[in-house]
C-alpha cells in the first residue's frame, strides 16, 4: 500500500520545486490514502517550537514547544513516536478530541529538523510497525525532494 502512495506522491508532486505547494499535496495524498485517520499534517520547526503547517482535519493547535506532546517529543528526539493510546501519553496535545492513537515522524532536511508529520486516528493502536516504516520512507523521500527544491531555489 505504501508503494502505491509513493507512486501517487510522485504524480502529485511532479517537477514542482516550491516546498509549500509540495507540502500541501504531500499531506492531501497521505490523508486520502490512509484509512482510519482523522487528522494529518505537518508541524514546521521554527526555533524552539513547532508551528502548524499544511494539514487535513479539524482546526489544530498552532504552536507546540519542543519536547511537549507527542510532536514535541518526536522533534526533540528526532525519532518517530508511535503511541497506541494517546490518553496514556503524559502531556498529550489533542488536535482532534476524537483521536485515540498517533504517530509522529520527524522530517530531516540537510541534517536539520525541518518538520514533523503528525497522524492521528480515532482507533486505538491504529499504527503498526509497517505503518511506521512506510511513513518513515515517504517522509525521507519528501525531505529529499524539499532538499532538492532548496538547492534549485524553489523553497
């Protein structure tokens, strides 16, 4: 399934070099490809906090401090956080109160944290190790595209 999503992303992003346009399409493709997801978006690294970027779902928290909530922990550690029950995660920050599980994947561009991909589900334990591996691969590909766009002057 993640191979199909990768193909859809290649088509949606095409030769576009603008990072914001690509981020918007990246999020739209993922949101529509994943089942049982109620919120999906990017939080962009801005100094010592994360700032809301393109997303699909209900209106969300605009700023998250590094190290706070699942997104802030993933950003600070630069390590994917897969949370089977968000209510058991100390300091969880809800984008949608219906969310029950979450996965957050850091996007590293040029060795620096650029953003985190945040995916929420209303189902408990929605995200498997296969989901984690698939999302990490897609985020790595997207980060490579952003880096290439930056070198081309498109970001």
